[in-house]
């Protein structure tokens, strides 16, 4: 089966602007509306919202590739990269730290020319300590992109001998002033890079760093409050299917761009939950400080506040704290008396508790 990168007219992408124009206008409107709305928050809350959004983006982008990181580690790494001091920060290292650094570096590059060295640097940050990821080193073997079960070939990337020339074309296009909006260019850039798959691994996260760089350009470098990769993770099956379908087409990227714009629209509309999270986190910090809780107690509560479940058991507290269930129960009872925690109605061995934020 032939792929688009084998066509004589490659890489002359095209799309039906009339089909995506309405969606593009909505995205542009929502971007402006969001930034206007966030101006109503205090500077501290805006900083927290940015860090939360970039943390979610880092976590989701890597989760798409089945790499799972700790929220606290990534959040702390993001804050350090942005030189923002948070009330409680944890040590960050390895791939979690590298993924955060690559994302922040890419976002801050929105007003600069892109080079091969930039791209390879972000890739190396994603995989620290792996000698194969040398600056400027493309993959040296053929590559088949398969489904998650590794049973079916979705598409084949170009041969290694073509990569140097193909990547030069991609970088040249990236640095050209084109007629496309930066949002559409972000969609095309991500698709094009995924098609080339220049690295042996990590092409997905790198392509999303690049697309976010262009999204930042579309907003003139204004703060990022939304996380497109969260929506991509939710639509993971659709993401891989439309990527596969577009590889076997005729260089018409209308469907891919329409899907990408839809992801951006959904992610902006989801920001209300981000705002609620940030406000609750600030209330938590204020209340913990007012009660004079210890640094250890604060770290446990902060960790619990980021879990998907809104409540927890004594055993879960014990596991996070790293001490016995008896000690955990004594601490929970103390926090119940201080109205920092609330016991939920169902009792017995399955007694659950929740944090009282105000």
C-alpha cells in the first residue's frame, strides 16, 4: 500500500478552508475570551492556572505514549522551569523532569526561528541519559507504526536515508511566513512531523511540543491555560485512526485539521474545571497555613487533592504518608477535629474522608 510521503507531489498539503473556517473562527474567539476571563483572577491564581495546565499537558502528552508520570513531580518541574515558587515542591528527575523542561522550552520558543538543534534538544530532554538520542541523530532503521496491540501496521515512515533532506524541508517550512493561521500551521506541523517519524521513539511528544509552540505563537505568547493533549488522550483511538487514514490519502489534510481544531475547542471549553481546581488549591493552601499544619501534613493533603477520586480511606492516607495505618488514623482524627477533613456517611472498614477546602 502506498503512503502520502511516497507521492510525487509530497509534501504539497492542501485542505478545504470553507470546511474548517467556522471552527477556526470559534477557536480564535474562545482564545481571546479565555484570556479576557483569566484577567479577572489574581496574578497568583493565574500563575497556578498556567502551571496546572502545563502539568496536565505534560502528563497527557506522555500518557498517550503509555508513559505515566507523577503529578507532583511534573508540577514542581514546570514551576522550576518558569522560575515560580510554589508553597510545596517535590524533587523531580528523569523523564518527568525532562518532559516538563521540553514543554516549557518549546512554548517559550514561539517567537524564534526553529532549528534542527532545538528539535533534537527537546527530544533529548524527553529521554535523558539515553546515548542513542544524540543531537542531530535521526533514526537509522526503517519504522512501522503499529496499533496498540502491535498486530496491524498503521503506516510506514520514510526510509532513514531520506530523513536529513525531509527534515530540512520541514524546518524551512516551519520558519517561513505562510498564509495559514498559526493554529492551522500547528495542525499541519504536527501531522508532518508524525509522518516523518525522525526519531526511533518519542515522536508523538516532540510533535506536540512543536504544535504547542505554534499555538503559543497564535496567541502572541500569552499564557497557556488549556491542555490540548488531555482531549487527545480522551480521543486517543480517534487520534490514531485519523492519523492512519490521512497517511493513505492524497495530501488533503482537511479531516486532520478539522479534528485538531475540534481538540483545541474542547480543551478551551474545559478550562472551567481548571479554574475550579486552581481556586480550590488556593483555598487549601490558605486553610492549611491558617491551621499551622506541618510540612508533611501539607504534602499529604496536596497529594490527595490531585487524585481523581474526591475522597480517600485511612489506608490510602497511610500509603501516601509512608507510615502505619494506626498513625494515619490518629492524624486523620486530629484533622477531623480541626475541620480540615470530613468523614463521609458510610462507616466501618470502608470509611472514607474528604478534604474541606474552606
